[in-house]
C-alpha cells in the first residue's frame, strides 16, 4: 500500500491545499493530512480548529485522513507507515525551503522520500496568510477556501 503524508500548519486550509490533497489522493492509496504545530508561527486558529477545518474539507475523500501531530514529521510518517511526504510549492523560494526540509527528513528516515507538487497557475496567489487577511477584513472566502471549511467557520461565528 502506498501511503503519503501531507503536512502543514493549515491556518486555515485553502483551495491550494485542497488541490494538493486531491492530487495526492489520486497518486496514493492512503493520504494522511497532518496539521503540525509550528512554534515559529502565530496561528489565527487553534490546533483543534485547524484540525476540524481539515476534517470538514477532506470528509468527501475516502482515502484521506486528517490528523494532528506535535512531534517530528519523520516520526509521524513512520508511525503511519508512510514512505512519502507530499509538499506543494508555489515559487522557487518554496522549492528551496522544501528541498532543504526533504534532506532533513531523509536524514531522519532514509526510507522517506518527498514529492513536490507545483501549484496550478490559477492557485499561485493563494496562501494561508492571504486568507487570514480576507477573514480579518470580512471578505468573501469562496474564492480561496473549501466550502465545508467556510460553513464550519460560519457555524462557529453563530455559536460564539
């Protein structure tokens, strides 16, 4: 069975993330989408909220499972029997950073390969930081976030 992990902070999940998730689900038998805790970031959403948004966004993909992890990515991948990490890239800067991370993860687990998927042209502008700005200024989210995640966020607003 081909198992992959798509890690990220997903603060929040975007249509760009979903594109990578869907494309990965077509390449692998099982994809774990893992919301990681990054101490270097100041998230808009709590860890639990990011997890719930991912669950809502991926619910219709039968071979995709959303999870949380606070440790090393290589350890998480090993715990799930994954041999591949999937990362999306939008630019040369992303490529350079992900290439360096791939080398680190490979040094931690020699069986772990990283697959870099370039963003589709129509999604190059999307980033979680841009979406957070759209949320902050109460702009429409349909052009940048999956519908189920938007619906969940609207439910949070109504409840609290």
